[in-house]
C-alpha cells in the first residue's frame, strides 16, 4: 500500500481510459467504450471503469473530462460529443464511488502530466498546445497547474477571421487555423478534394508554414501573458508536423514576444502521447487526497 496510489480516468468522446498510477508509473489500465445514451449511463460507465481496476490501496480517483470545469460551482459546463450538461460532476461520482474525487479539464490534465513526467520537467512556467481534432492546452504557472478555463484553442489570433469549429460560434480562433481538422481543410484547398493533413506533411507543403506562423502568433500571446519558459506541442497533427511547423512558429514568436522572452522560449514536442490525460488525471486525484 502506498499513500500515492491513485486512479486516473481520461474521458474521451469514444473511450474511457482508466489506470492505477503510483508515482507516475502506470500499474494497470482498462479501456471501455464511452456510454453516450444518457448522462446517467455516462456516470455509471465511468464508475464501472474504475471498479474494473484493482482498488487495493487506492486513495483517490481523478477525472479528466472534455469540458470546462467551474471550480466556483463544482459543475462540468457541458461537452460537445458526450452527454455532459451543467452537472455537479463530483456529487454524481460521490454517489457511485466511495473514494475522494478530483476533476479537471482533459487538456489541463495532459499539461499537468507533461510537466511532472514529460516535456515540461524542470520548468515553473510551462504550457502545452495539443493540435488534434481541435486545439486544447494547459498552463503551469509558478510551478502549479492553472485551474482555469484555459480554452487556449479558442484564443483569437485573427480578428474577424475564419469561423471556428464545432459548437464554437467564434471567429479567428487558433483552433480554426492549427488543428488537424483545419490542416485537412487547408489540404483540400491547396492539394485536392481528398487530401488530408497527412498529405501536407508528406509533401513538405508550404501551407504548413502558414499554419506554423499562426501557431507561433498564438504561442507569442501566451508567452506575453504567462511568461512561459517552455511550450510543448502535442496531439496527432502537432507531433507529426512538429519539425515543419517549428521554423515559422519560431519566427512569429520572436516578433510577437516582448524583450528576450521569445528568444529564450523553448518549443518542444510533447512526450507522453495518448496516456498524458490519464496520467494527469492521476495527479488531480493526488490533490483530492
Ligand atoms: Zn473557437
């Protein structure tokens, strides 16, 4: 038995990934499909995934959810692809599990994990941007995870720019220029109707320079606000295109960031891959102990 043994649960649109974690080491994992028929079925499914693991010596459970989480009310504020609507997440899980519960946005969980065990180790001011279907991110501020909305993908980088994705009614958001979905849309414009982000990468297409530029503009604003010393880029598209996005991103950062902050900023590839959200949820569980 260890006082640091916890369970981390990453709730995704299609699957629930849960694991027993001790000092950053993943001891056991289970994967369940995400129930999407009703909110009750979703909470039951989360509890079932936890009960499938060995609870021996486990002190708390942390959840990474694809939703904003309001610390003032304890409410999850709704997600796009799963039945989670304005609900007291902790109360619902307390009804189903006899363990302390922690909860945080999934992208913040991934940033937390990268800071503790991956690309952010050794820093006090660190950020991540995950370029996948959408763009997510998290911030470590003064050595601690910033428990805020941190919808970094919905930062405006072009005033009155292109419409954002999915349920977002905004314009000119980072996500609309730098997500894998945006890259595939751009590929269809510059290569052909069936092209995807993967083709841009394979062809070393100059359109990646424009995407890198937009990414760098966004990173520059984050550095100006949070004084970041390192930024890690993750997500399927972000990791695959990293080397090709970097030069233009770096030039934009040098232009946008005040003083020497742009030159000093380290931009790295995220290291933990798909397990980052689950490992970070485990760190949230530790805070609930
Ligand atoms: Zn948006």
